[in-house]
């Protein structure tokens, strides 16, 4: 059995011989997923969730933010490049998540920027986003989606440089961040993205057709500092949010 909250590894800062340091974990609130990654995401890490439409990326991301609000009294930020605040709030009410209420309480921050505006924020070294994160003490962050942002850059080098600058900013902000990525072929394109974008973790979500039936599934392609599960497992979207079925292995 893996430990529920923390994993132990040798620190890269060369501690005294025989001394090990713990890696702090951030539970996502998706219980079976957290078991797959030794208790949760690595604190202050940057992680990519890639998948096709309908795979459950947005539900995963919002469930992660809401869990921080409800269980750990953490402030959460949702930064999107698509203007859909009302529809997002309406959709999430189906799971019992009242984002408008959390927003009024100062626990949930919704920001909408055009990709071009985000370019300026990166150029300015963080700008107003950094100010909000600092003043509101944001701990959890979702950026939706990195695909829209990357389309601004025509060449591979430009995309990589912009991504690295964005990741440097996220790292400076000290948040535990999820980036969503809309992919037609999640596995193949994310393999390329794993080389192009130096994220700490990559989670792939599928909405595939098997034997004439659509199913959802999830696998963890990589997660630094984590002895994660190698399985591709079935996912279900319920009235309580995303549920992982670790006993149902999917062969895609």
C-alpha cells in the first residue's frame, strides 16, 4: 500500500547522509486518483491534464479547486482564455459546487484573459495576476487551456520559450497548478508536449469508443518525485464529481 499523504525520497539539496526529506502532497479530492499518486500532487508543482472533448478535464480541475476550498480553506484561482463564466458556474452546480458562493466569500477567483493579454502578463513578469495571487494568498490554480495560449506561436521554439516563461511565473507564484490541454489524440500529442513543455506531471484523460460504447479513462504519464500507478483506469462522472475505478483496467 502506498502512503496516503506523503512520499519520501532523497532531497536534491544533499542533506546529511542517511537523512531523508518528505515531499508535501496536495490532495485533489479525487480519492482513488490521490491513491495512485502517493497522496496527491506535489506541492507547488505544475501539472498538465490533456484529453479530448468530454473526457472530464474541467470536472477534474474544478473538483481539485473545490476540494482545496472546502477541506483545506485554501483560496483557488481559475484562469481561462475562454469567456464562459456563467456556463461554467451553471455546469458545476450539477455537482453541488456553488462557485458563485465561493467567489463571494473570496475563496474562488475567476479570471478571463485573451491569450494576447496573457502574453503581456508574461512579458511584464506577472502583472495583475501576480498581485491577486499574492494579496489573496492563492494556493491552487487552474489555467484553461494551454492549447489556446500556444496557438499564438507558430514555431516550436516560440512555443517552448513562451511555455518556459509561463512555468517560471507559476513557479514564482508558489501555487500548485493544473494546466488543461485540449487534444484530438491525447496520447500522441501529449507525448510531444512532454518534450516541449517541461511540466512536473502529465495526466491523460480519454473519451474513447470501445466495442461501440464510449468510456472515459485516465492514466498518469509522468509525475516527478512520485511512484505513480502505471495503469490506465476507467473514470466515471457522477453527481459528486469524478470517480476513478482502479479495479477496471482499460486497454485502449
